[in-house]
C-alpha cells in the first residue's frame, strides 16, 4: 500500500539580523542538501555590516535545496534554501 507524501517545502529566507540590515553575504553553509536539521540548528554564516552572524533554522526537516552560494550578496527576504518538513 503506498504511503501518502505528507511533506511540505518551506522557503527559508534570509532573515533581517538587525534593524538596519538590508542584505548580507553568504560566508559558508554548515549544512548540505540531504542533511536533516532541527529547529535551532545553525544553517549558515552571513556577513553583515555589523559582523559575521550564524543563522539558525526555526523549522525541522531535510535540506532539499541551497539557493545561494558562498560569496553571494543577497537582500533580506531572499529564498536562500528550502526545507522539506513533515506535513501536519
């Protein structure tokens, strides 16, 4: 008997890491496509005008896509990864 696919894909967007932050540069990813992540895990490091900041996920699931390579400067709100989460 087939099992229903009950996953949802979440767009993980670059969050604002400060009140005056408009964009940031991806320094490095600490996860790869296929990695499982849990809420609170660090996904990447971002360079901002105020320094380098680790960015955590607020969702648990599996990384299905990384949309911004290291060295890329992206505006706040840009989709930088996708996470498949268990549906509910």
